[in-house]
């Protein structure tokens, strides 16, 4: 059987091909799965998608009409998938429920320290042999307060690093993580966290209840010299409200690895044609903002685990097995074609 994988980065391709070697043929495409590319999947029973794929109603109907019966998404997040439509079409949908939390947690800290110590500005200057220190003043993390929204596996890993810095730990989540409590984390309401934290890092999933959890009111409640980091999902932040606050001269720094309108932009080269997203274009002009293109997960360890889990998801589907990675089981009892 040949599997069609969309949105495969050049670094990923040899890893995917090696993982499926001896099991199944895999055809890797660098284009992302969306309304325009979905017809390519005609005749493929199994399709693998990336986190920026469009798996809305129209795409799912196109896939199902072309004979696709199983979608293996290579990510933990699945807010891009219309699960109700997938179930109605009897499409099995799987994701990767777990991969290295350290990849994202460490990158979140990379963003925090990059804006704190003005690394981008400093590196740009030294390329021009400008070795002045003006405008590069940072601050120690030790003794300051960190606020962690979401204390699951990634939030816990981020908290452990904060604990190593010697920071005061504030947390918010629907449930307390005993490991974070053991580290000395105090769970508080969001309002107190926003008001007291010197550094705020987001590690909650994107759900209707967390959409724009960082809205205008939340941003205004934060310290003027706070650092805000988002390595989870772009929709957690009201970007237009963030730009307004940045224009007012607020925040020591903002580090964003995700953006709420990143689909169709991130993972693509737009350097020659430019973009028509005025909000993002304005965002990247602020000297205290660092934007990266959804790369926090992108380590050999994490990508390897994601691919291995995807192989298992395909193998489980073909064997008729269920696992914790299955979001939508095939509702039909008809035999697999």
C-alpha cells in the first residue's frame, strides 16, 4: 500500500521514508493539504497531514469521495480538523498524542531569553561590526515571577527550567499538576497571574474556551515590562489587541512561535512575493518582538517520535486496532476496502 503524506519538510522526508521502509510505500509532498491539493489524494486509502493542513468539511468530503479512509495527522493539535464531519463520513482520524515536551518548553525559553537579552538586535549589529551595548540591557530571571498558563507535560517542562533559574512560580490550569506543586508552584486565577508575572508563557490547547484567552483585558492587566511567550497555538492571543499594546510602548518583549492566521504563511517562502497580512507585517517590525514560524517542536527527537507514532497509527488502522491516538474511529463496520 502507498501512503500519501502532505506538508513534508525537507528535513522530515528521509526520516519518514526510513520509518516506513519495509512496511509500506510512502509518497511525500511538500505542498499542504487544503481545498486546492485535496484532489491529489484520489485513490489513496491513507493520507498523512501536517499541523497546518485544512481539514475542514470541503476537504474531508473531497478525500472521502476519492477513496481515503484514514487520516494520520502528524501533530498533537487537531483544531484544524472538523471531527464531526470526519465521523459522518466514516473517516478514521488519528493524531500524535505525545512527543517530547522538552522541544517546545526549551524553545519557549529560547524565545524568552532572546527578547530579554536582545539577541536578535545584538547579532544584527555585530554583523555590521557595531559592538555598542546601547539598547541591549536585559535582566536576570532569578528572583522574578513566571506565570505558566497550562501545566501539562510541556508546561511542566517549562516550569522545571524556570525553577532552575530560581524564579517564583505561578500557574493556572483546569487541574493542578502535582509535579509543579512539588516544585513550589502556586496555582492562582488568571487575573492575579497576569498582574504579578514578569514572564508569561502559554501552554494550553486551543479550544473554544481558550480562544483569545489573551485578549485586550488580559494584555492591559499585565505589567508594562512583562515578557509574553506563545509556543502553543496562535489563536490563544488576540493579535490585533497585542499590536495595539505594543504600539503604546508596552512589554519588555514578546516571543511568538505561532500566529492565529499562520495557515498559508508559515512553512512557506514568501520572501519574493511578500504577504498581504497587515497585522503580521506590523507585528514583525517591533524591535522587542521575535516571531518564528511554528518551529518549537522541530527537533530530531520530537520529529522522530511524531513519525514513529504516525507509523504506529497506520499499522493500528490496518490491523483494526484502537489506541489513545485515535480521534475518530471508523463508524462503519464494513470491511476495509
